C-alpha cells in the first residue's frame, strides 16, 4: 500500500483535507506550486486540479520513462 506524508507535499491549508478534496483542489494546493503556476498549467494543458495534473499524459509519460531508467 502506498503512503505519503501530506505535510511534505501539500500547502498547510490542505494537509488536513480528505483525499477526495485534495484531488479536486487547485494545483496550488501542492507545496511549491503558486497560483500563477496553476494558471500557467491551465493555459498550457487545461490542468485545473491536482487530479488533472496526475492524469496529464505528459506527467505519466515522464514517470514511465523514469521508472524504466530506475529499473535498469
């Protein structure tokens, strides 16, 4: 089972929310992602939420490439 320390990856305002709320949150809920970053992601890729970012094909492709490299 996967786990993650939410305090390390989420802005403090989102760390106590449930997973459904976090996935529906704007990408700025992620620690280090600004509101402007979120606007740029929406303009460039149509990403509005954390779930949209997770489902972005370019993110999935990059993760797959990194996993292949790690498996070498």
